[in-house]
């Protein structure tokens, strides 16, 4: 399954948990805000990264457009 990744930068506090859990999909930019390295991924680690975001800044949507995490 392919997941679409959306990050709300206004909620991100730069903890970096996402980048630790899914480094191929996320990074923390020089401004301290998480960035998606890719817009879509089939790696289920993006679900864990979204679930573990302490600020709830990451949303992941499935192929049907339903929020998966």
C-alpha cells in the first residue's frame, strides 16, 4: 500500500522522532521543522512515525484518501 505523508509545520516542534523511526522518509530541516523526504511511501514505518509524533504534526493517508495515522 502507498501512503501519502502530510506534515503540519505549524504543529511540529522538531523532536525528530519521525526521522529516527523512518529516516528514509523524514528529516528535520535546519529550521527545526520536520520535512517529508518523499510525498508518498509504501514503507509502513511512516505509520509508526506519525503515531509517535508527540505534537500530532504528521498525517498519513492511504490510497483511498482515508487517514491511516
